[in-house]
């Protein structure tokens, strides 16, 4: 998987357009290797993280709070797992949507990025409570690499929301920020 800061290019109903608000000058790319994560986060019966730990990047779910500054910056790094914490603890981002891209041959980095950006943009308002343009928050996403797409049929996109370069405490769901 890899990630980059969101630069929404798809204001509601307009299709490709000039970025409304650039999240960062340089794209953030995080590639997920095919090594399994080590697990370790404790979850309750509903799946909510109750104790911090490392989680396989493929196991992230909506509402997971991620304590990994690389997922809220312009840094480039490879990851196979990420630190998750209870949302009451300081964290960098929160997973707000998870969805799969269409099956088929790998469509190329640009198409994967565009499709992930569109999907996360569309999911942003229903999670945060305000449109992206009205928000102080930015979003980021993890997407399949060509290697993970081909080797393990990875099609999953995980959308993460956060306050650029800062940690937050508590969930951002319904925060209207």
C-alpha cells in the first residue's frame, strides 16, 4: 500500500478540476510491503482499539486511530504495519473509510491515486460532518501498489483524516471540524 496527502481535485459533482485546497506541496507515498504485520493492538468485542499496539496495515478499520506521524506528513516510507491507539489517546490520523478498487489488471499509479482520492473525498463529509472545503482537516489514503495488487489481489483503500502536522485527541467522526 502507499499513501499521499489529499489534494482534492473532485469538488462535488465536478469531476477533475483544479485543487480546492492543497494539503501539501509534495506527495506522500507509503508503500506497504508484503510482510505481514505483527498485530498486538487489543480490541474489544466491537473491534474498537482498547490498548495501543501495532496493526497490520491491511487490518485497519473505520474508527481506528493511528499514531504514526508518517501518515500525516510529507515523508515517504515503506510500511507493513502501523501503530493504533484508543482514540482518547493523542493520535495523528483516524481511518474514516475503507473500500475496494475495481478488479482487473493494475490500472497504473495515476488511476489508483485518482480513484482513491475520489472515494475518500466522497466519504469525508459523512464522517466529519462538514464538507472538505469547510474543514480544517485533511485526508490521506493508503492504496495498493502494483506489487500488492498483483501478488495478493490487494484492492483496498484506507482513508485517514487528521489535522495536518498535529495530533488530535478523541474521534474526528461528527466533529464538524
